[in-house]
C-alpha cells in the first residue's frame, strides 16, 4: 500500500524493464517501453548557477517544458531518459508492497550543477511515501 517513487536528481538512464511481483505471484512490468503511461513526473525548482542555490518555485507535477523525461532507444532497447538539467522524480501511480524491483541504469555524458563535480550516485529512491519533494532541501 505504499507508493513507489523513483527520485532522479542526476543524469542517468533507466533501462530495460522494472518488475514488481503482483498479488498473483507473477511479475508485472512497470514500464511499457513506449511512453510514461502509469507514471507521473515532478520537477523541482531550477538551480541558479550565479547564486549557487535553487531559485523560484518548483516546476511542478506533470509539467515538463524542457523535455527532461523522455522515452528513447538505447542499445536497441527502450529506456526512460532523464536529462538531469532540473532535479525531479518519475513516480509509478500504482501502489505496491512486498515486492522485488529490478531495473538497470546507465550514466549520461553530461553533468549539471549543483552536482557537476560531486561523486555520482544512481539517484534511485524507491518505496517512498508522501508528496513529491517533501524531504528535499529546496
């Protein structure tokens, strides 16, 4: 009964199929390979490089004016591409519990402030509950 959020604050690609084991014991594909049906996107505020801080209001839920989240083909397979220009999240709309999640990620080439020189991490947060950005620092 928990929402599954995938937080993506860095440049990365989510590849392949994310699976959750359903109530019937079988695997359930979360990503259909074509679009973000069954998911919602959220973008936080933009980072101001001059001031070295996040500035303004969050871009918001289901708002993606810069195409941060896109479905692309990588190595012959569909992938969710997250540019990383603005920090955000892609969240599955279904609720799951007692599950096994399987996914792959791949780094992009570019890096953006404020983590342009920081050590990389996957940026994946799963099994999150509550409103978007509730625990973020901006």
